[in-house]
C-alpha cells in the first residue's frame, strides 16, 4: 500500500510554462519533504514543510502543505530545462523514517 | 548539508555471491543511517534503519538474514546482500541523520546487477 500518491506521474511541458504537481495521502504527517532526484543519483532535499497551510518558496518553486497535513503541492513558475527531474515527496513517520511517493517525473522541453 | 558517499557506485556479480555496499558520512557523525532500495520507475522503499552500535531495525518483508547491516562507527554503515539473485538487482541508496534531527542526507546510490 502506497502511503503517498503523487500525480501526475509524468508531465512534459514547454520552457516558460507553469506546472503544479501533487502529493496526497490519507494519513497525517508531522512533516513532509520534497526531493528532486536525477537519474542514477540519490535524492536531494528541496524543502521541508511542517505546519498545516504552510507555504515555502525556493526561487521559482512554491511548496504548500495542506491545512490537514495530508497533502502537498509543488508549483513551478516559468519552468526551465534545469527543472527536469523526478520530484519525490516523503512523509515523516515514527523513528525518523520516511515514506516516499512514486514521484512526479517532470520534463521541461527547451 | 551532510556529505554522504557510497562505495561502490555500481557492481555486477554472479548469482549466489555476496556483495557489500558501504555508506559513509564524510563530514558529520551519523547516529542513524537508513538503507533504501529503488527499482526502475519505482519509489524509494525503506529497507532498514541502522543505528550505531546496535542491531538494525528491518521493515516488514525485508529479510534480515539476506540483507546484513553493520553500523560499527558513527561514519560507516555497510549493507551486505548475501547470496544475491537477479531479483536483488536494484539501486541501493543510504541516507544519514543526526540523532533527533529529521533531515536525511542521501548518498549517490549503488547500482547492483546480479547476473
């Protein structure tokens, strides 16, 4: 059973367009993290959201944590080819363990 | 953030042999390390939590006798895949964290191919 569902699984857009991807769960998490993973590499942490309703910005990336702390979204403004990658969300479980979603594969076409 | 290395970065072995993968925390002392496995186009699945100086805690469905974990120091954890079979072929990734801190720093991964 996948604790975190990410949608869409795959998204291809033109450079300069905006996009939003989602991470949903029926469980409440104390915090949720977003990572980006390049092929053949480990994930790199982008942001951690903790408070329900929290919004965090990282340059052109905007992360939002749902009020009920069950879901999150990632919005990219004016996407660039360098934004191409697999975006993974992960919820924090007991004993510092992370449960990962399957990821949103984003491809930005120049 | 912490710098984490893994060795080897990739390995090919024959079915039935054992393979050891190292995870090193290069710039801080990691009281806890995690081992994940990732199959193609799948998410990271947590295999076990490795605590320095004590036995690892395995997730449900992960065979502790097949995936031996040793966390002998604050900077090194090893995962040994014993009697590897083709279905063990995967991308193995470790992460490190300091006690009580939620942030995990991931290694670059080890690609295992069992023939």
